[in-house]
């Protein structure tokens, strides 16, 4: 993790909201075999109107964070990938299985940028408790890692914003200022009371 430099890596799990440890628990969701949008480890994802997993959209409810995928390609080879490349050519009749962190009580660390991916105006401790959207940027196809960041141009008390800002990430090397990392929870999670879905 790079602190203070423009190198977002999506939403990375840290712990539970009650302070207990994250136990690496994941749940399986299906992706339509011809779904054309890419999804990277650390990307926010949602359930589409067809019931299948889809890439999350800023300002809309999400179900969790993408953590990898298993599918059989058109040659019959089983693939375990840290990202979904978007319609890679899946064997007819087979299922695409994605792994998702869908616990609404998980706390994540995420780097802040502004709406264009630059530093913008850094968040302050006074922004704790506010909400903010994520900023989608395509991830790294070599590593499968997300490049999603917290959009520090959107912090407000608006209930539809994606992320709830909890605190500055206390990891040594992180500090207030440009490209800091923040601890967040998913604010508009599909499995939280009051969120009605897509």
C-alpha cells in the first residue's frame, strides 16, 4: 500500500465495525457469462436487475467488494482470476462464480483522490461521519488489483453516497494530506435496513 502517492488499490478489508477481526469470509455470486464490464479485486459491486453481479455505480447501492472469480473458458480450462476481464469467452453452459465480501459491517481502507483522480482537497478529521462516493478507475490487468478511490470532492451528509468515513487509517506511514487512506464502511449496502436495492 502506497501512502501519500497516487496509487489507489480499491476497498481493502481491515476488520469488523465492532473491532473484531475479519475472518476472510466470502460469499459466491454469479456473473452473466457475457458480462462485458471488467471487475477487479477491491472494486465495489452490486446485484443487477437480472439478479447477477455487476460493477458498482457511484451514488447507488452496492452489495460488497469483488475479490476474484472462477470460470471455465471456451477451451475447457478452469480459470481462477483476481479480476473479471469482461466477456472472456466462457464455455457454453458453464457458470461464472465470483467471490464477494458482502458483510455490511466490514471496515475497509481506501485511498482518497478527487473526481478526476488527482489529489484534490484532502479530507480532514472533521469529515469523519460524513459520506462520500467512490471514484471508479479501471484496475491493473497484470495484478488484478482495483484502482477505485474515495472521491474527496463528494463528502457530505447525503444518504445515497456510497461510503461512510470512519477515521484516518492508523497504519504507520499514513497521514492527513494528499492521497491519504481512510477507514470506511459501505453506507448504502444492499443488506442494510432501509436500502431498497437497485
